[in-house]
C-alpha cells in the first residue's frame, strides 16, 4: 500500500496514515524499509513525489558526492526530452547493475564480486558506445562532407563528458569495493 504524504507550504511533511508530521529523514527511512510513498502538495494535490525523492537522494548520506558537478550541470541544461529519458534509463540501468553486484558479493564472496566489478566496468561503456554509434549514423546521413565538417561538435563534447563521468563512477565503485565493511545487512 502506498503511504500518502502531504507537503505543506512551510515544507513540513504530514504522514496521513499515522496522522503525524515527519521529517525528510523519517520519510527516507520509511522508503528504505520498503514503503512506497506518494507526496502531494497539501493545497493543490500536485504530485511532488519525484522532487521529494530527488531531495532525499541529494541531501542524505553524502549522496551529493555521487553526482559530480558536470553531470548536474548537464542535467540542468537538458531541454531535450529524449536526452532526459536516456539519462533516466541509464541511471536506472546502472542502479540495477549495482544492486546485482551487491547481491553477487553477498552470495558468492569478494573474489566473484571483484570479477563482476570488472565486467560491470565493461558494461558501463555500452551506452556510451551506443550513443557514439548513433552519432556516427546521424553524421553519415548528412548530405555531403561539407555538412559533416560544419555539423556541431557538441555531441562529441557531451560524449567525452559522459565518458569522464563513467570513469568517475568506476573509481567511486572501485573505492567502495575496496573499503573494508562490516557484515552486510542484505
């Protein structure tokens, strides 16, 4: 069952199931425990779930470090719905892979986890290669070489930036994998 949370103009959150105000941290804890939530504006009934979840991600557990400034800048600049959809799918895909890695580590031990981590690094470049292939296809369809030479090179800069972000994420994952851990709760 989805918990309904009302957000008031003073930014307070009200849990309608438990009839009490809750903090953003308490809302995050509910979600971590497996509750699905829907956050709505108390006056307009506008769905604020996505914005509230994004706020939780950015503000909790140092997660802002997971989103490098160049990535955030690109996300702010995105005006293309297709690019926004691609980023959403890519991030979802990446988190699914991360979760699978985490489960593999628990199930098979650290050696298999390290092997899986290496394979993940290879898989992480797949969307980049697909984007590069699509870019080359578009360039190939331009009418003549003059058009190709004059075509904007912003796409290459974006690909380079995405490559840098992937490398940063690989380093972050590698650092997390090397960090000594206690017993996993999962």
